[in-house]
C-alpha cells in the first residue's frame, strides 16, 4: 500500500519538472532564436518478486514473472533545433540563419559561445557585437565612415564608404554546427557552449558542409508553438491530477484498513 503512495509521488514530482520545462518554453515564445526544450521520462527500478522464466514446477516456467514498478523520473531535457519563422526587420545588422549553424561569439574570458540570435549592433570601436557587447568570432569592424553594410548569403560583409563608388569587403561571418546540438550547454542570454556530448564544432563559411546561409534584415523567431505548449500543459496538469488520485485512493484504503473492527 505504501508503495503506491511513493509511486504516485514520483509521478507528481516528474510532472512538476515537466511543467517547469513547458513554462520555460512559453516564457520564451518571443525570444529571438530560442529553441524549445522537452523533458524525457523513464520508469524507475522494479521490485522483482519472481524472475521471468523462474521454475513453477519440475516441467514448467513462469512466462512473465512478477515485477512491480516503483514510478517514474525525468531522465533528461533536450533541445529541439528546428527552424523558427523568419521575421523581416529591415535592420542591416539583423541576420537570420536559414538552415543549420550557429554564430560564434567571444565571451569576456575568451571562451567561444554559440547562438542563433542574430540581433547584432556596433560597439564604440565599430565591431559587430551582440546585445551584451560580445564580439563575433572572427572579429569584424565596420569603418566609421561607412554609410551602408551588406551581408551576403555566404557571410561576406561589405561596406560602402562615404564618397566611394564601390563596396569594400571588411570580413566574413563564419558559422559552426554540431553533430549533436542537443548536447550543447545552455548558459542563458541565448548562448550555448560546447560539451563532450555535443562534439567538436564544424566551422566553415555559410553554405558549406551543410551549414545554412545568412539572410540580412531578418531575425529567426523562437520555434515554440504556443498551441502545442498549451496542449502539453493540459496533459501535464491532468497527469499530475491522476497521480494525486492514486495517493488519495491509497490513503482511503489505508484508512479503511485502520478502521477495521472485530
């Protein structure tokens, strides 16, 4: 009887974590380049009363055995890196990736981080940086007298200087991709860092080695589908409710047993 209480409690705990993940997705529905997450469930250990195939007589064996499950738990959370919708902004430093790949960003400690957020700006030195002031890798500097910036699909960055008649190439944006992007570690601010699970990055120009191409003047929206998340929210809520019913049923049976009279 007490086993049922703890089994249902494990289900409630797992659904609480599931709700945390769903809520995080819904909170980031308008976050540029955000990739939704999902929780994965696994069953807990089993109490084996009788092994499958155990002898039941000198000539017969148990076809299925006797095992009792002890509940569930969240084994991991993983990111889903499907393409988000592209939104036109007309900002010449807004860049969307069409296909696989991440922008490379240099953190203050020199570590390379990766992002799908293409909202870039210029800092006081003319470098292309993200909203936190972290520069692209490789670093690209826009001249102070540039009157326009052009970013080609292959990552080539060109500028038209004041008084000039021809554009000048000032650098090229590189992209990185991973065999297992779900293995990247999220560190907030739309940034990821490499782990042993993600593997080594494949770095090249956009359009090469399966990397996506760039689209200037657009941003990639979050790939969160709010209707899908609402359905998942209802399912998680109901699953939590069902587990509470299991606890209530076990409690009522214990109460009846405690109130037995001769």
